């Protein structure tokens, strides 16, 4: 093993939505079971801990008001994709979440964002789209329509790398892969088609490969600022790997939001300015 690389954080701007109306009232992914009890107070405490970590790292955090009747709105990463100050609004696969897109559109328009695009194709925001340096990794297979990838490329003017998800438990790209810095990612190979694994191997020969246990623990649904990585604490192999690569992992308990099939990244939309 060579020397551990030195990592540096860059200041981020995140958009979060308080889980005031969070509940599991329907099942649109294999993790959701409306009959299973959920502790709303604990869900809020777990969300607040993540908000406080971001503020402690010196990042800017903005908030979008939760809307009654939209229990998944806490997963703000799904509402839009923002790169260079341009906003591609989501268009949800399931009717249950459709109105979240309107709330995100209003949020950005009310704050003076001028390039706000309402899409033609289904896309679930950063659930499936992961900007990485000057390219965007884009998942499809369960939620986002492959047609959305072309729309993404056109709107942002950046190369888009399409990746196909094959395991219904990892239904969004951000459940199977996250961006550590411009040219480094961590991912769980078994969540992808053979072709997509080949693409990832070529683009990221040094990637951190997560184990099945890491993926099951939602460890890939993590957020990195280039140094600090907020990650579910049960993804122990991944946490060791992150440390060995010079990152500073911050383990968090996400037991309640996991009952809706989401963890750290899902509740964190990144607003990328020009
Ligand atoms: N219950 C939500 C859904 O199935 C969870 C979304 C998780 N968000 C994410 N970025 N993966 O749509």
C-alpha cells in the first residue's frame, strides 16, 4: 500500500426537507412496508443529526417546506438536479410522488433561478443522476426513463454516462453508487448490468468496490464533500475503505428513513452553482 492521499473538502450547498409528514403509507420499492411501525420522532432526530453535520462542516443548507400528503418529500434529492445553477426538475415515475416536482419547481423559481426546465421524460433527480466533475452518471432500469439521459445531456451540455440498474432493491443509482470527488466513486458492482460494470471499471479503475453488506446497509447512499463522508454506520467495510483512502467517514444511524428505502444521499439535494 502506498501513501494515504490527502483529501480536501469544498464548500457545498444542500437542500433538505424536514420529515414533518414522513410516513410509510404506500410501497413503491421493496424496502417499504406500510404495516411496519416507524418512529417519527426518531426519524426527525436522525435527519437533524445529518443537517447538523453539514452545518458543522461549514456547508450551506437550505430548506424546502414539507407538504402534507407527500410523505416521501423528505427525500429532497429526488426533486431536481442542479448543475451550474441550471435546474432540471424531476418527473416522478409514481403518481404518489408527482406533486413533489411542483414544489421543487416553485422553490427554485421563487428564488430567482431563471433556467428551470420541466422535463419531458421521467427522471427522479439525483436519485438517478450523479454529477461527477464535468460529466454526469445517469441510472435507468427502474425509475428514470433512458430518454431522460438525452434530455440531461442537452440541457446541461455535459457528457452523460448511462448506467443500467438490474436489482430492484437498488432501484435508484444513488442506492448503488456515490461520487467521492471529481474522479473517484464507490459502487456495488452487482447492482449493475454486465455492460455498465465494464463502463464503470474503465472510467474508475481506482473505485471503491462495496460489498453486498455495505449495499444492504445503504452505505452507498452517502454524501461526500471531498473529505467528509456521511454514511450509514452499519456499512463497516465501506467505512474502513474510506478511511484507508484518506476520507473522514461520519457514521450515522438511519433506521427510520431506511423503512422508506432511503438514507443519507436521498435526503440531500446538492445545489451546484456555476
Ligand atoms: N420511498 C422513496 C421512493 O421509493 C424513497 C426515495 C429514496 N431516494 C433516493 N434518492 N434514492 O421513491
